[in-house]
C-alpha cells in the first residue's frame, strides 16, 4: 500500500504569504529604516519601541489584539467591513497584515543598522552634488549596504515562514485559505500523523537553513571584498 502524499496547499500558502509579506516589508521598511537611521525627532524612541515590540511580545498576544481589532463586532472591524468591504478575520488578507506587523523588526533593524554604519561622507557628497534624499537613498546608500538589505529580506521571509501564534489567532485553520504549513504541522501532530508532520517540517527546515546559509555566505564574501 503506497503512502499518502501530504497536501501541498499549506506549503503553497506559506510561501505565498512569505513572499507577499516580504515585498510589503521591503517597500515600507526602507523609508522607515532611513528615517529612523537619520532623524533627530523626539518621537524616535517611541517609534523604535513600537517597531521592536514583536521581538518581545508573545505572538499570541499580538494575534489576539489583531483579532479583536479586525472583528466585525468591534468598531474598527465593523468600519472595515461596511465601508471598505474588507473582512480580515479568518482571511488570507488578515494573515498578510498580521505577518507584516509581526515581521517588521526583522526588516527594519538590519536596514537601520546598515544605514547608520555607512560613512556620513556618502550623504554629504550626494547632497553636495545636488541629489535629492530619494536619489541619495536608492542610488548611494542602499547599494553600499547590500548585505543589510539582503539580511532584512531573508530574515523577514524566514520569520514569516515560521509564524504560528499570530496566524493561528487571526487566521484560524481554514484549508486552502489560512492553513499554512506551521498550522498543518500542529494538526498532523495532534492527529498522530507524524509522517505528514515530518514532511512539512523537513521542507521548512531545509528552506530556512538554505536561506540563512545564503546570508552568511554573502556576508563572508562581502567582508573579503572589503
């Protein structure tokens, strides 16, 4: 009797979620990291604290409050559904928003650190030549901190792949909609189907190992270059 092939849908949803989350974080994280790296605003410590909260806050806590906020029974969730037509609870869109918030520091911190470590002369020279802040960021600063940019992208992707608490709270366990690989592993273990759990777990392990190895090899290459 041949073994049953595990459903690949949770893996597809996981990587779709991770790719979309990473893309959104890249678009939002670059300007945010740039602002945090160079601003002298008094609210900087407050914003840095908010960005870093997912690092110390239990995922279930964040997921719980997002669940409350997006619930149609609450004012904000009711407004989203009635005015914008958005139903975020137990939906893939809700997973994306929760993942973006939960993985935000994994994109912003490497980028902020990379930008702060660049010589101030890079910005000064660009401004002397009359370049705008936007041109300076994308044509001067980011090309010189590629390692930090790659680290942010890879860590954001890997962290999203491994999410459990947030996606379970806000997305639940709906096959084909919100049942990602981490939830599938939990389900299979509860059903004592260790072979299927091992299948999902090994794929996530192998991919996480490969992308982290890529980061370290790239960092080693960059150090040799300099």
